[in-house]
């Protein structure tokens, strides 16, 4: 019998991004392992900027500069 496969646990934190041209991008995923510590959510900005560069290269249209980022609010589920 083959050994059981190990699952890799990956968790993400979602961010809403506001750009300088007043456009908005919601639910941008950032690995939770990149956050925390003394820098807080600041590493998320660098990761999202890198994602934006890749999106801009793939689409041929560069993304605008980021004005601000904030964590996407967690929706509370209603009791059944």
C-alpha cells in the first residue's frame, strides 16, 4: 500500500487595493506566511506590487500606482 500523501497547508490573507486613479481591486491573495512580525502588513504591498507588474506585462497595460491597501473584511456566516 502506498504511503498517504501529505497535504501542503497554504493559507492566504485577502487584501483590497485602492489605486491612485480611484480604481479598486478586491480580494488580492497574499500568503499568510509573508505577513506578521514587526513589519505587519507592509510585505503585502510589495507582493501585490509584484503581482501588478506581472499582470501589466501579461496584459500589455501597466497597473496604476497603489494608493493604499487594507485587509478584506471577513464575512461572518449566519447561523443555520
